[in-house]
């Protein structure tokens, strides 16, 4: 066996046997421990080398950890602290590499972006909420359920109660509700217990102490760990006034219905039974109120009118109000004519019809008598016109003979030198011509009124017709020292009309102008115009204007200017003469030719007559 003796040597022991195989001696060999010492030295060197290498590795590891991990973590922490301190969510952390720390920086940046977007959306939503609340026509207010102080109120709420934005946080619900505090607290407790929307009509106090009727809807919401009551307030002052007016109006209509002198009733559109009747209906028809309420409207109608009644009911059910004359039957069997006015309405939840009946039996009889009298008057007027037309023919024949013979006698008197007779014969001739013109006017008007006047259309040159008229009337202007002007273009061309009636119209207008103007000016102007009518046809028109500087016409005289046998007044007839037929005939001829005649005048300054005729 071998055993170490010391650090520097080892000893080896063995037993030596004798020849009898018995232990004879113990042999010990001492050997120095060089290899052991060298091993320890090598081990020491190895341990020192490993320690030094470990220290270097640890230092390198710590250096790399600091540069690769800890410094980047510190940079991320500083970046997060900067974002937290500045509250600027648009800032982003630096990102380098593709390791876990880079992913962490990406995640933090994404979280900042999400937070920024959420805050932006929250801010936009808050702005929209504030815009909606501020612009809402209803009043909106938030107040604390515990402290009872107002938190927010929109513009409509402030305007309703006349408070400034700075004053709102200083107010409590007791300051604006016009009720005792215990009543307000009781309602708040009920609202907090039910936590449901409550709606009611209450009174609010304005800043000046006046009260306003409002409709309030209140709801409990949680905000910031507090119970907040959101109230939406609507001003119902106008509605209250309208309701009061409606009640007053209903009362007035009830009084009108009950006290109306004409029979009135309401009946059901489904079963046609009377629902309500007024006292006038009871008195006029002879039925009692109870009898009316047990009848239908068919019971007051003659049997032969029932089909027409049912047809009328179907129209009423379609929403058509009705007015007309019907036959009704009283309780005593008398049939009367009544003028009915009916309106659809809802009466006690039923579709009904309100009817007012006006007894027009006497009026219809009077109208029938008036109509018969009118027919008789028109027949008499027609007979008068026919008589005048016939008499005018009968008068004109001998009158033409008188005028003709007066002209012959004038020539004979001149040949015989009897000048005294000539003057008398001229008076006879002038009076005969005047009477003939009067009879011709009466004949023309009688033909028109009798329906015997006809339009004889022909194509003729307008300038020649105007020259013919102006030549005829020119002596009339010389009698009163008037100046006569004609403004007529040379290119008027031909027209298709009744030449005789056209010249008669112009002659009547010009002769009137000459008669009522002294030492003045009379102007006849003619103009052609184009006018597009509704049918799309291009129509040419002639406009004749007869303007004078004569005595003029008053507004009162204008109203009766075109009436037959009528002049401005009695003094006009005495001073100027005439029968008042000229303008009446001119107007009727204008209408027969498809035209119109109008007049504008200033009393004392003159008149302008305008004739519009189609070419």
C-alpha cells in the first residue's frame, strides 16, 4: 500500500514472507512527491488562468450587456419619461435592431399611437358632443345628485333662465326649481331609487324671479365616480298658452254651437246617428233633443233623396267637405230647402261630420221670382231693341227723302236767287243729317243688342281706311280751332277685318275728341306690334291711340263711360250734345273684332283712348 507521508514525499509499504510464507519483515520505500507538486503547481496555474479568464469574460459580458441591453433599456425608460412629462403622444421612442428590445420599442410606439388616436377620437367626440349640446334647441343641464350644484348647462338653458356661463356653477337645483326644498329632495330620491327616465311638467325660476313652464326629462348617469343627473328641459310656455287658447276656443265653439241661430248637428259617419244637436235645430225641425239623438240623418230626408245622401256620405268619408242645397223634412212633414255646410271632424274618438243648415226656402222662392222677372226684363229689352231696329228702318226711309228733297230745294232756291230760303233749307238739311246719324247709331246699337249685327271680314289697305276717316272728321276739328295730327307709318300694309266697323270705331273716337277739345291738339297714332300668345302662335296686332288735350274725364265718370245712352253728366249733354252711343258702339265693335278698348284720362288735361285689334 501507498500512503502520503508529507506534502513532499510518499511511502510505499509491503510485507515480505519467509520461506514458510509467514510475514518476516515490513518493507518501506520513500519516494519524493515531484509529480504531485508539479500537479498542484499546474492546478494552481490552471485555477489562476481560469479565474483571470472568468473575470475577463464577466467584464466583457457586463460591458456587452450594458451596451446592448441596459443602455437601450435606459434609453427606452428616458423616452417613456419624456412622453409622460411632456404629455405629447406624438413623440416616438427610437427603434434600433430587430431584437426583443426593438419589438418592445415598436410595441410602446404602437401603444402611444393607439392612445393618441383614442384621445383624438375622444376629443373629437367631446367637441361633437359640446357642439350638439350647445346648438340644441332644448335646454340641457347636468347637476350633482349629492351636492345639488349645477355642473354644466348649454346656451339654450342659460338663455331660458337668463344666467351667464360663470354663474351656472354657483347655482343649485333649489335656485332654479320653483318648489320647496323638501319637494325637490323627495323627487330626487324617487329618481335615484328608480334610476329610470322621468318626465314631467314643472316650473323653473328665471334670474329675475319670473317663472316659466317647462317639460323636464331627467336621467341618472355615473360620471367620475359620482351620480350625475342629466336633465333635458323644453320651454312649453307657448304650448301652455296654446292649450289655454284651445280650451277657450273650444268653449267659444261650444257656445257658438249651442247658441247659433241656424240649426247645427254632429252625426256619426259610420251609423249616421245624431251625436249632438243645438237648440236651433230642435226648434226649427220640431223634434226634441232625445228624439234627435235616437234618429239618423236619413230620417230627416225625403225617401227619394236617400241614394244621393249615401253617395254624399261616401265623399265625406274620403275627406271631402260639402256645401250645397238639400231637401229636409220637419217633424210635421213639411219639406224645406236648406243650404248645408259640413266639415269632417273627430268627435269623442269617432269620425263625425259637423253640419250647419240654413233654411233657404223663402230665398229660393224669391230668387225664382227674381229670375222670372229678369227673364221678362231681358225679353222686354230684346223686344225694345227689335222695336228700335224696326223703327229706325221706318224712320230712316222718310228721313232720307227729307234730306234729299232739302238738297234739291237748295239748288232750286240758288237758281231762283232766293237766298233767304237757302239758309232755312241748310238748317233743314243739317238737322236731317244729324237726326240720320242719331238714327244710324240707334240702329247699330239695336242690331248688336238684338244679336243681328254681323262681322263682314275682308282684306283692305289700312292706310286708305285711315285716310278716309281723317278726311271725314277733319271739318269737325276746324269748328273748334283744333290741330289734328296723324302719326301713321306708310308700311302698315293690308289687314283682314271689318272695314266699316273699324272706320266707325275711329270716327266715333275722333269725333268725340274734336267735340270735347277746343283750341287744342288731337293726335291719332297707329302702330303694329307682335305678341306671342299662350298657344305659341305669333300674332300681329294693331294699336290705335286717340289722344286729345280736351276737358278730360273724372274717375267717377270713367265707370259709366261705355254705357249706352250715358254721358259724363247732364251739363255735358247740355253743353256738347250727343246721345252717349258712340263709345258704347265703339266698344261693342272692338269686342266683335276680337279686340279691346281702354281709356286713360286726367280731368282738365285730356284723354287717351287705346284700341287693340288683331290684324
